[in-house]
């Protein structure tokens, strides 16, 4: 039985050195310094890999995405009852909106508004949530996605709406996760081939410490935001950021995101001591995400 995976905290003794090679310039002669600089430049050029995005194409049909959005816009012209979840501690507690509710479909989102409140849902967020068809009775049905639940009074429309939302979800799983993962493969290969690994900067260390704090406070969205800042500064200097992002994404039921981040971690560290447990987690999350 694999050991239980846990969030990895940076060793407090680890020094955030900017360079892994320290040269005593004061004791070096000018000519020796020139030779070393030339050798370092040559080594960097020899190890460098140019990553082209031209060869990485989306494996989904953009036409299907556009068609699904148009179908959703047509379906939402009919009358719907809108509910939202505002209780982070109870994911099944939904509150109904007072009618009438105006629903507007834009290129990138769906907006809901009435005289009391307004809210929106970005299409790209569909990659992170399951879409359920809910049937409270024989007269109405509708999809539940993220913190929204909307019922149609016209039989069959709820199913059609759910089907089209799932088409958009498929599109954004490709855009948000699968294509970036393919782009990351040569970056990870270069990291594995490099003998001297990059070290974390002081700014990254700050974000790591803060992310660990918010994770302990169970403010998972803030922890995710901070870990993403770590990898935005350098995508390979702290591989554990990816495994931590994976575990936190799973806590908030974003299993596609969890799979994505854990695969990135394993691309960087395929021989890590926890590699077996990490791969097993991917299998679990695939089952939970319906893959």
C-alpha cells in the first residue's frame, strides 16, 4: 500500500541561492576568467532546447465549441429557475434567486442578474468541475455546474444544456490542461538532462512559505494562487510546487487540475521516492473525473 501523500514543505535549512556555482573572482586571473565564461556559455548553448508551439495543435474542434455556445444561448432564452451555492462548508446547499432572472451568454461566460444580485460563470471554469443533470421532479430538469444549478421548465432542455456544457468542458480541458502538458514535456526533459538543477529565488521562497500557510489555514484557493506564482517565476526550480498544487486541487474536487499538476511533477521527477504514490493518485483522480 503506497504511503499517504502530503503537502511538501520546503526544508527550512535550504538556502535560496541564486546560483549553484560560486566563483571567487578576486583570486582569478583575467585570462582564466575569460576561458571559464566562454566554457559556461558554450555549455548553456549546447544544453539549450528551443520549444516551438507551432507543432502543438489543439486536439479538439473549435467549431464544436462555437456551435455549443450558440446552442446554449438559444436554450437559455427560455425560462429557467436559477440557484447558487454560497456555502463553502456545504456543497449541496443551494439558494434560489428571485425571478425574473436575466441570463446573458457572452463569448467567454454566462451572466445571471436580477434586481438583487448578479453573478457570472466563465466557460473556461468548466474544465474544473463536473456537470450533473438534476431532476427534482418530472416537470423540470437542469445542469449543476460549479456553484450554479439551473432548472428548465421545458422537458428535455436541461439535458440539452448539460450536453452542450460538456462539449465546452471538453474543449477547455484540452486548452487548459492537455495542450500545456504537451508543451511542458521538452522543458521537463531539459530539466532532467541538466546536472546542476536550478535553485529557488528569495521571491519564490516567500511565495512558498505563504502558500504553505494558506494551505494550513484551509484557504485552498489562495494557496493555489501563491504556488502558481512560484512556478510562474521559474517552472522547474521547485518541482514540489506541482505535487502540492495537485493535492490541493483534489481537495477542492478539481480532479482534472490535480491530474495535470501531478503529471507535471512526474515529468520533472520520474525517479522521486514518492513517484509510485503520485501515479496511483492520478489513477484515483481519473476514476473520480470519469476518465
